[in-house]
C-alpha cells in the first residue's frame, strides 16, 4: 500500500460521517469512531503537502471511506495507515460527539473545538438533562 493509492481528493468528511452514522442505524449503536486529522501526501501532485482528511477507526483498523466509495482496498492496519499518511493533529469523535458537532457547525467537518452548545448537545444525547 502507498499513501498515494489511498489519497482521494474528494468527500472524505461526508463519507466518513455517513459510514459511522449508517453503522449506528444498522446496528442500533456503533463502536466506530470518526477521525479528522492532517495527513501528508507522499506521491504525485500531493507529495509533501499537508491536508485535512477524515476516516473511520474500527478497533485496530482504519476504514478509508473515500477508497471504499471508489471500490478500492479500504481497510488498513492502524499503525500502517498512520505511518504512511504521517497522520497528525487527529481529533477522534464518538457517535454522540459527531452528531453534536455536525448539528452545531452545520457541516461534516473539520470542526472547531467543542463549545458550550456542542457540549450541551453531547450531554443531552447521553441522557443528561443539563
């Protein structure tokens, strides 16, 4: 695997969000995590360029939803994916955090740090009445 083969200038924030959301609906819950991070391209016209990227964590594996959408290999060992993509500045969101950020910010990401409204929604989704 090369980073160039998993790089997909496209809709990663939307496809990663949708993947986690759909898993939650299908399974009445999800353990998948949404990740927003900076990665560095290693080949072609993106070599050495840092850019925002979103993907899904499933235990010790990464699901690259842009690769999946294009019918390419899309499940990679966590350590391999992180090393090749030089993943940094990652923000990891569980399902409730993902919903709250999307609701408050009105887009799939990337999102600024949680504010009071995001935190209120997260607590509400957990069942807290605060």
